[in-house]
């Protein structure tokens, strides 16, 4: 089970690293919804790292998996909302808003502004790959993380005294 948690942790680090590349090298500014997704990836990654280092029993593995799936579910909701806003920008204004001011005033944005400070517009389409936008890919990543984190919940230990037929 430890390798699953390590895989989840490294996946989150890779996704956040690519977000930093897009921001600092390609010049794409994160919007409030992007920052919320980054927070979800951080929560997933930290939970997976703790689970990897803790190396808990089966019950502990399930406990950590549930938290990872919960954070991934919340991140997936934000990513789906973001993808919807890109397709229908007239339905919602996202840019300099109370949400952006709130996110930028959080201690985490002051601690690491390059990662958690929201300055972009949620409706901009600045990057696409295979006709999918960043929130589309992020939504898929959250779904994959949920599926990977579900494995320890399904895992069971066989009783060493039982015999297979």
C-alpha cells in the first residue's frame, strides 16, 4: 500500500510542478479556481506523504484513502466548475472578485505567493492540449487520483489460517 501513497504524492508534486512551469515560464496567471485546485492537490499530496511515512495497518490505509478521495472529490468539483465557466463565461464573472481578495489574504498566499496567489481570469483559455483545457485535465487527474486512492479500501488481508479452494 505504501507504493500507492507514494505514487499519489509524486503525482501531486508533478502536477503542482507543471502548474509552476505554466505560471512562471509560460506566463499563465492562476485564477481563484486554479488556486483552489492547487490547494486540493497540496492536501492530497500531504495526506499521501503522511500515509507513506506512517505505513499504517489496513484500517489506517483506508482512513488515509478516504481523506485523499474526499480532497480529490472537492478538487474535482472545483475543476468541473472551472471547466464549465470556460465554456460559458457569460454565466459567471471571475477575475478580481471578493473570492480572489479572500484567497490572496490567506496566510498560505502570503507564505508562498508564487503558488497560491490568484491573479488570473477564470474564463481565459490560455492553454489547450488535445482540445482540453487545464481545468479539463485537472478534472481527469482528480478522477484518476480518486480511483487510485480507492484501491486500499478494496484491499483485504486473507486470513493465514484459511485455505483456498
